C-alpha cells in the first residue's frame, strides 16, 4: 500500500511540473496555448448576415456609379464633311508626289 501512495505522489509531482512548464511555454509564445489545435474548415455565416453584406455591397456600388455619367462615348470623332475634306487633301498630296516623281 505504501508503494502505490509513493508512486501516486510522484505522479502528481511530475504532473505539476508539466503544468508549470506548459504555462511558461505558452507565456513565452505570447499566450497561444500549446494544446489547442489549429482551426480548420470554413466559417459559416447565416443567410441574414449574407443578405446584409450583399445589400451593403449593392449600396456601395450604387453610390460609386451615381457620380459617373452614363452617356455613351463618341465613335470616330470626325464628321462626314471633315472626312471628305481630308480625302481631298490626301488625293491632292498624292498627285503632287506623283508629279514630282515624274519630273525626276
């Protein structure tokens, strides 16, 4: 009977030492407990929370788009009359080059 009591007292002593060492280690590691496993898996949110987030995102986008104009951009940027005038100028330039090349 005495042997089992001595063994039990030694076990309690060792367990106390282990506890104190674990506490010291966790304080050294800035309070992260050594026995807690890392968190795995995805976090789940309720449908109400998801709806609130979606509504907030829609409000942000609406506010962002409210400041911009919705007019379509111009295409081309030149009128038919201006295009005709440029065409005539280019034809005159090409004719002058042909005439200068024929003289040489």
